[in-house]
């Protein structure tokens, strides 16, 4: 099974990353919710087991 994380920018400009791993379908659903909430630069990134996505600088 592949693991996925998300990175995004909050509407206030703060870079964020998910603190959990998702399967692909769940990551895509979370991406849609973040975009609906006004977040930008939302990306689904593949992660290795035990690794989490890191926020962009």
C-alpha cells in the first residue's frame, strides 16, 4: 500500500502539512475539502511508511 500526505497554504499564508498518512482516495477527498475551505497550493505527495509530508518553506 502506498502512503500519501498533503501540503497546503492556509488562507492566511501559513504553510501546512498533514500530520497523518492517507490512502490515495482519502488524500484526494481531503485535498478537495482543503480547497473548498480556501486553502491554496494543495498537493498530494507520496510518502514512505513512517514518514510524513513536510510543510513548504
